[in-house]
């Protein structure tokens, strides 16, 4: 199993895990690393390093950060290592729910690509979804005539 670390501004990482556990129950193999403006870059790096050691079971580690270019992402970048550590920015709840229930055996790079695509597909405009449903319903009614 690929280990998962969430590195975010403030308490977002912990909150995402709490919400995930509220929805699906206890999660394993996922660690939160929170950043605080009072923490030094070295302190955050040490927390990330500790989390990597904790979740790495030999299949690699996927680090999820809140946004590219922010402190969590920038401090995570030195850990990037082909086939060992990958970083995905833009973490969202659908991504975390999917990773928490994933039972497949993808490699780190395959899982990173899969979960990136999954996260992107789960960003929606409600108006587009609702219009699509109305359009489908209208098409079904037209087909009944």
C-alpha cells in the first residue's frame, strides 16, 4: 500500500482526515502534517520526514498538498524522489475519500496519475450538473412521445 501524507496550511490536513473518518470510518496509512507561521522550514521538514518514515511500507509515499507554490508544497519538494515519493497539489475531499477506500495495487506513479485525474473529475459547477440532469430528463420525456 502506498503511504499518504497530507501537508497543508494551518489545520486543513487534520480536518480533512477528521471529515474523511466521519464519512467512512477510521483511516490507516494517512498522516497529517500541518504548518504554522510560527514553525521554521526545518521544523516542517522534520515533521514531513517523520511522517514519511511512519507511512512508508515499501510501496512509496504520496504527499498531498493544498496548493502548488505554497509553503507546504515548497517544503515538500525536496522529498520528491522517483518511484519513492510523489507530490500531488490541490488536495480535496473526494481525493482523500478515494485514497482511503482504494483497494487496488497500482504503483506510486500509477496511483498518483489516477488520483490526479479523479480529483480533477470531482471539481464541478453545480449549475452545469443541474442543467445536465434537466437536459437528460427533457430528452427522456421527448423520447416517450
